[in-house]
C-alpha cells in the first residue's frame, strides 16, 4: 500500500472545488477579490504640530506719578533801598545795610530819640577818638607796603578801615538806620558793614612817601565839593528820619537810600584818600 492511500488530497487553489457542481461558475465577487490585489493602506500624513503661541510678555507696571512737590513761595525781591548788595558794582569798597527788623516806636519821638541815642554812643565816640590818634601814626608809613609790594598791608585795613566802619555804624545808629547798638572796636558783626578788597593791587608810584597822599587829595577836590552840597541835604533829612520809626516801627527805605548812600560815597572817597584802594571813586550815591 502506497503512502498516498487513505489520505484525502488537498485541492489546489486554481482547481474547482469538488463540492461545487460541475459547470457552475464561481461568484464574481470572489473572483474579483481573488484577482484584484488588496491595496496597501495609504499612510496617513503625520499631523503637523501646530506652532505653540509665543508667550505674551507681561505688561510693564505703569510708572508711578512723581510725588507732588511742596509749593514754596517765590523769594521776596530785595530792593536796593533796604538791602545794599555787597560788591554789586565791583568797586573794592562797599557798604551793606541789612533790612531793619523793627525798632521801638519810642525812638521816633521827635528829636528826643535822636538826642538819647547821641548820648548812648558817647563811649563809642571815645573809642573813635583813640583810633584817630592811632591812624595819624599809621599814616606816617602806610605808603610803605604799596611801594614795596604793590598792595596795602592787612594791618592798615584793620586800623584805618576799622575806624571808617565803626564811624559809619555809630552814625547809622544815631540817625535811626538800625536799632542794633554797634559793637565796640573796628570789627564785629552788625547790620551795617563796610568791607574792603584787601587783595587789590595798586600802582607802586602811589607809595612815594607823602607824594602819593598829596596827589590823591588834590584829585578828590571835585568829590569834596559835591559831598559838601549833599551834606546840606543830608542835614535836612536827619530832621525827619524819626517819622517812619514813629509811624511804622521801622526806618524808611528812603532813609537808607539817602543816608546810606551818603555814607557809601563818603567812605569811598576817604578810602581812596588814605590809600585803601587804588580805584577812583564814582560820583553816585547808589552801589
């Protein structure tokens, strides 16, 4: 017996099945399925990743408004009548008068206030009298520093300039320009002050012994004439300087303008005559 006997043969795919009746065709769908190759699945396109939205920058905080500044009133204008500026004209000799802070109205009693103040300054008059003798001695050689160094010595400003300063303060106090009693001596602080440019250079020819002084006094003759007439007006002003003090309790601006202007001119003339400055004084009351 062979090996094929007893074994059912497996039909080939292209052979008709024995189960189908002979002569009957296979269904079309089966034939088409068997004939048409199964299409390969189309790979789905990869999903494109949507771009991530850029992060929105955080909003910057609004700038805080600047803090309100406190309002300050504008500075009060200083009138030349009540505050003579120091060095405003560039002249090396300058007089400054601070605004009057107020005085007792009793000082404005006609002529009585002036008379009492004249008595109160008798000690100051004694000091001025002593300084006058010292100045007479200093003037014998005050020309020497100018002849050697071309500028005045510091001790000459201290003595002669201090004398002019004290005399101006005493006169201003008596004439009610200020209610502050002047300090004793050529220095100290006061509402009336006379200053000098102690670094000023002068021509050495002014240091020729006594000749420089004599020439300067001759050159100042026009000033002496003008000051003589101004002094007459000044005398009449002193008769009414008490009125603003009696009415307002402080000296008037016009008193400072006229009396202070006279003292400014007077001191500049004598500072030039006594070799404290080499600049010829101007013909004017103001600075």
